[in-house]
């Protein structure tokens, strides 16, 4: 599925590390980029909008898309919670002559990077410590003690994969992390 002339930017991180904030920053800086809206079976949080933040679909519809090979990547990220990148989303963005930016989980990011080894830039965002990550997740106010524990355990596991990505950025200061990421992306897209 490699499209050597079609670039992709993959941004991944443990939950709470700041990948969505950094992704939004990049989207405002580079008109050439377009956000790839992932599909998810979870319910929207806060002000999230269907088709903007995620394509919120049922588990049955998600599984139907899997059977029909509609995803570039997909994972059951948490028990019963599926996330994935639809092929149609990448095609839509490329047809607009833009570069898709995928804000996805670590396993999915590894898979996309393997599919597009010569045309992707993969960025791993991390917090300075697991304690800082826990603090950020608590400040969201969306986690139960069970989901918080699951996310912290998953983050520790995901950190073990950071060396598999092209670049990793420590988000100990959001503005500095955004600026560092901007320079890396600027070089990749020749902006």
C-alpha cells in the first residue's frame, strides 16, 4: 500500500502525553497538513464532535469495516474500545493535495510506519515521567481509578517502543515541544 509520493506524518504517545495539543499546534502552522480523523467505538468526551475529532461508530460497524478491509490500521486499544484509521480518510486527504497527520496509538503507529517506510515521519511524544503523566490524566477529570490505572500501565508498556520511531520529543514544556516538533515537520514537508 506504499504510495512513495504520498507523505504521512504519524504522531503517537501514551495517553496524556500531549500528542493532541501538539497535533493541533502543527495544524495551525502548516496549511499543507490535514488531520486524519480516526474511527472510534468510544463515546465522545466533552466537546468532541463526530467527524471532527473522531468518527464515532458502533462496535458492530467497526467490525464490519475490519471485515471489509477498510482500515489502514486498527486496534482494540482498551477492552471493548476500538480505534482505527480508515483508508478512505487518507485517500480523501491526498486527493486534496495535503499531507495526512495521524494522531494514533503506539501499535497503530508502528503498523502505519511499516506500511509507508519511505514516505512517513513518525514522532513519539512522551512526558518527563510516569508521575507527570498520572498528574495530567487526573487533571482531565475524565478517568475513573480503574481507567487511570489501565492508562498508566499501558503508558509504561508503550514507552518501551519509543526507539522504533523516527524522532521522540519529551513534552516537559508544551511550547518547547511544539516548537521542536514544528522544526522536524517543516524539514520533512519541505515547507
